[in-house]
């Protein structure tokens, strides 16, 4: 494990900082959180700027349209863009952070040529159709069925917590193609167009008032067999690739954001006199140590990824498990610093972030699931009954 940056990596950091300093002042204001067409336009415009500058899909393989950068360079990119306050990937985080990398790793040449360039340019948005109402945390218990009919699958079922379904062009969809097989073996990974007949999208309003999730109802939706990534009934293995990206790198930039929030909290505590409380100072100091440790863990996971061909390993579950809890602790501390009035003022970004932090122990695999993965795949403990 190498936790130091090379001279070439620091040169890359310098060029990136210079580019960010030149383009960020010219960006328009962020649109309203409720204006999804405007949010899509804002996010895809930024993605096109990244593409034109050579920073889109930085760590993707060159034959997938990326730059072929090392995972360490990708880490630097995430670190610097977050520190500079650059836009997040936003509405296309599914396509950029895990659907696209999955297609790059598992797709055919034709699939890579069809789907990856539009993702990198910001021309097409993806959503994730994994979770189902009756499956809970047991993703393999999904019931959405896909019946083969010639060159198509006919898909019927329901998905929930489908991220950005309202503005998506494509959906990474898990379906059951062999209902008689053991539940982990009868699943396939499909790419489904969101304008296909038979799809109904119903937005879900979160505690924070946003609608980035939706229910999706599928009534005999026809999906071409050529849109299957991987072999039929091999979708669980492909899904593990998807989840390794989702848990391994998708939250990295947020660690930097949390460290910046922690600094702002300390400044606010000094301004209001709360800094005189030694208990609060110790709490903020421990959080600082936690986030520094998470950053080092990220570097360790990236080093491992470089040795294994760029696909994150199960160490991402360790990161995701601890990060989910620490993020919640950060915003509990924020509530203490801001007081009752400030903590529930939804016009303040910290209050909204506090509400959203509650979902992190569920999103991308619940903490209970992450503990099972750590216990079984890292510690070698026997499976629970």
C-alpha cells in the first residue's frame, strides 16, 4: 500500500486545480431541487464540460471511452473537485459511477460502444432498478420476472427507490429469468429504456421533501435480449460488480465534503461560543480523526484496486459501513452546534443534509448486509443461519 502521491500525480492535481479555477466561476446558479428538467440540464452541462476537457470517465479504460487513468488519479480528481465546490455528478450518478463501469467491465463491444459514450458526454441518464418492496435488504429475493419471447424479454413487476427515474433514459434492471433456480442463480442484468411501453413512474417524496426516488411499475415491458449484460441467469455475479463500484468509490467525494462540513461546524462553534464546551470539542476532534481514517482507508482500497485491475474489492464494504455511521454522527454534532432552531431550519443546507444522512445506513446495501459481507468475506466467519 502506497499512501504517498508521485510527482506525476501531483502534476495532474495542479493541472486539474488550474482548470477548475478557470471554469467554475462561469457556471450558472444551481436550479431549484424540485425542478428536475433544470437539474438534469445543469448536471449534464457540467458533464459535457468534463468530457470536453478530458476529465469524463477519467478512470475508465481507454477502449471504453475513458482516459485510462489510475485509480489514484481518480481519487485526486474526486478530492479536488469536491474541495473546489464543483458540481456533483448529480442526476447521472448511476450511469457514471456504477452502471457505466459495469458495462465497461462486463459488456460486449457493441454494448460498450452503444451505452458508454452517451454517459460520458452527458447525453443519456441512467437510473437503478434493483430494490423491490417485498425483498427488503435481501436483494436476491427480487420477484420482477422476465420471460423470454423470441428476441425480447417480457418484464413484469415493481421496483422501488429507483434513483432519478423521472429523468432517466435507461435503467439498470435486475430481473428473475429462471424462477425455478436458487434465488441467487436465476437473475439477469438488463438495460431497459425508460420510454418503453408499459412503464409507470411514481415519484416518492423523502423526509427532506425531495423526489429523487420513485416507484417503477413494469407491465409486460419488452426489453431486447441484446440488452442483457452478461449471460442469462448470471446477473447476480454482474450485480456484485455493480455493487463493488457503488460501495467502493461512489461515496469517496462525500468524505471530502464531510471534512469541509466539519471545518465549517468548528468555525460556527467558535463564532457562537459553543467551542468553549470541552465535550463538544472532543466530539468534533473524534469526528476529524474518523474522517481522516476513512480517507486513509479509501487510499488503501484504491491501492488494492490498482493491483486487481480497477474493480474495487470487498474493502469497500468496510468503508461504506463506517462512513454511513460517521456521517450520521457528523450531523448529530451539527444539530448540537446549531441548536434546536438551526437544526430544523430546512432553508439551511446542513439541516437538509442531516435528514438525508439518515438514509446512508440503508442506501447501497444496509449496514446489516455490510456487516455480513465483512464477517464472511474478510474475516472468514461462517454464514449465519
